[in-house]
C-alpha cells in the first residue's frame, strides 16, 4: 500500500472559482513526499547539512480530474515509481475523503526529482546511503 | 512570435533552497496566459459573468531546466498549441533575461485548459465567439 | 488553555532567506482559527451555505520574534479576545516545538474578523446562534 | 508623492470568497517595497552578497477596507515613515484603479523591517551607505 498523508483544505488553497487552485496540488504532493521521506528516516534540512545536497523537482506531470473545495479532507499518496543514479520518479494521487461516496480521485501526478549540489545546483549522484533508505 | 510577458522574482517566489519554488512557475505561466487572453480581448471575470463558464486547468506538464533567483527578471511566453471543442492546449516557456548571456530557458510547459460551467464544474463546449477571438 | 493546532514547515513555506516567509504566518494563524471554529462545531463552507454570510479579515497585527525553518514543528494557538455585533478579535501565537529548549514564541497576532454578506461583502450582524457557539 | 507600483490581480491571488485573499496584500506590499528600494539603487540579492545582511519583517499592521477581485488593477505605494539604527518603518497603501470612480483605498499597512545578519539572523545596525541611499 502507498504511503498516505491527510491534508485539509483551507481558504489559502482556494481561488475565486470556488475550488482549490490547481497549482496548490503541487504543494500537497510535496507535503506528502516530504512526510513519506520522513517516514523513511529522511529529513531534508538535515540531509542538506550532512551531505550539502538537496532534491529539486525537474519534471511534473499532473492530471486534474475533479475539484476540491473549502473544508474538504484529502488523502495524498506517494510511491517510488522509478529510481536512477541522480533522480527519482514519485507517483502521487490526491483523493477526496467523502464519507458518503468513499474516496474519489481528484488529481494524480508523476514528479521527477533530481539530486543536486546545494551550492552549484548541478546534478550529482544520489548518496548510496540515501538510496538504501528509499528501497 | 509568441506572446511574452515580463515577470520579476520577489521573496514570495523563492524557497529555502535559494531558488524559485517550482510550483510558482505554474503561477507565472498562468499570469502570462491571462495577459495573452487579455491581449486578445478576453477578460476572464467578464467572461464568467457573460457566459457562466470559466477555464480550469485539466493537465499540466512542466520541465524545469535551470533555477531562477531573487531579483531575476523573467520573460514568460504563451502560444496556442492545439484547440478542441472543450479544451485548449497552451505551450509556454519561461526565460531568464540575462544582460550578459542573453535569454536562458528555465522552464517549459504544456498546459491543457478545459471550459466548464461555473456552477456544475462540468465540461461544456467553448463558446464559438471565444474560439474565434483565440484564432 | 488556548486551542492549539500543530503545523509542520514545508518547502512551500520558506523563502530564500532560509526561513519561513513572514506572510505565511497569516496562513498558519488562519488554519488554527479554522480548526478552532471547527472544534466549536462551525464549518465555514456550511455556514455560508446556511446563512449566506462569511468571515473576512478586517485587521491584522502581527509581531515576528524569531524565524522558523524547514522541517520545524509549530504549535499555533487561537483564543477569542473580544467580540462585538459584527466582528471578533482573535488572539493567536505561533510556537516552535523544540525538543531541546521547550516551546519558543515565534510570532503573535491579533486578527479582527468581520461578518459580511457573501454577495454584497457588506458588514452585517453575526448570527446569534453563531455567537452562542463561540462563547 | 509616494512611490507607486502597479499590480494586477490573477487567479492565484483570489480565494473562494471571490475576493483577494487578505494574506496576499503582504505580498503586494513587499513587491512595492522591493521596487521602491530598487528605484533607490538597492537590490536585495546584491545587498546580501555585499554586506552579508538582509531585511526581515518584524511587525506588520494591516487594515482591510474593501476587497479586490480577479482582473482588478491595483496601485501600491511605499513611503519611509521612520528609520532607526536597526529598523525602518514603511507606510504602504493599496488602491483599486477604477476608471469609473477613481482610485479607491483597499488596504493600508505599516511594515517594520529590521536589518539582520544573514547567517545568525540577529539584528545588526543598518549599513550607513544603505541609510544614505534611503534618505
């Protein structure tokens, strides 16, 4: 089963269309990725202090199926889809938790993140210890 | 030549990595789309009042090549890539305007937007008058 | 004891100064206010559907004492400071939860919210049933 | 006359109330402050590289009078209200530019910013050369 993280919709997340502003799903997906990494023992601030490296997003593909609204309760998942020497691809989904109708898929994404040197921003190999914690 | 819109990078756009937070490029692309529509005589607030419909993003594919930083000056483009009965695909690019090295491609995206009824959020045909203004 | 709500710091919350962007504390304070209202049985989306009214912020006074950083865990409080016929003032504080040093006050605010008609945006009296739930 | 900077309202700025989300005025005020500093020859990224210091907001007092909406055109001002050894207070206003009714005051703020060492985040004296450029 995928890692799943609950996210509540607040005013800050919505727009004048009355629904969640679509760019904010990238925030929700990142919160879930961050908590997924944390659940594997990986804190990004500490990672940077220890290794000098950090993850940056290099590609995002997002499909939007249905809108979410103020006060909605979402469940956002994260799963390692593919891993290379310098990048990972994470598969993510956002579900509305509807007491009446069960979970409804709102949005899904593939997010590719690369590991870069924090000073030069150039891609470098993901530390082996980090890859081991991921698998 | 594509429609192009200048965007300045402020503190609000950056993150603790020292670079522009990647989700914010979706905001930059949307500002450029909005101004591109406005340059064609289309104001979205008025469109909604007149037709009851509005555009929503249904798919976003974004590639990130290089980071932008605080105080950088960007130029963001928009071009109609494809149009259907109920959706449009817009091709967009964000360039850094570097006085020394000329424009550098930072990020590029294909954004698919669908036309929906503002109340039901269901896809409906794009009004013909609107399609005519776009082409 | 004040109502308290935990908030984790993500990349989206930070800026290139390496700290949480100060405007984002207004979001944190609002999440805590929203959960405080929810804990009293008040859901804002339902309130609007039932009464046609909604809360809007009319004044915000915020003091910033210390910065928060990526991965920090905050505790944000909310307490009714004063209530009138058409507005409430909420007192709020944001604490860093530091395992080593105990809670540290990062920021504090007084937020005045008014009750308005959702269509005209004009101030109206807060419904009595709502005031009763608040006290 | 105060320094004034035009700001257009996009989807990203609005919320489900159909109006601009109040926290976003802090972003608008900051864009205007940044451009006001730039008009005086002060670029914040360069300042940090040259001096190791940066401005942080230590207090914000904001009054909200009327809402702005999608597609609105605002004019946001900045004026030095007071200056001390380690902090400045900036007075700012946001006006709606209404062709029919003339400018309407939407929001106004006093923002106190302190000068800190970028590494320790501790308050330090504002460099004299910087103060001279401000006056």
